[in-house]
């Protein structure tokens, strides 16, 4: 689903970049293809902390 406002497709670019980074730096890097919802939530929360505080 698009996260942009109506008529402004440029708003979608930052979230698409974040999703790409999230997938490539967590799930694809560690070969995680099947997991539980709780595990995914934990991975995403840890990555958001890393992305906002450590990575910069």
C-alpha cells in the first residue's frame, strides 16, 4: 500500500528506501525467510533503534 498523500508520489520514496534497508540488512543478510510474528516485531524494533541511533 502506498504511504504517500494523494497526488504526491515523492512522499513514498523515503519509506521505500527504509523498507529496502530493513530487508537487506536484517532478513536477507541473516537468511531469515520463515519466522513468527513475535520474532519479526522484535527484529524490526531492534532495527529501528539501530537505524535511528547507532547507524547515523
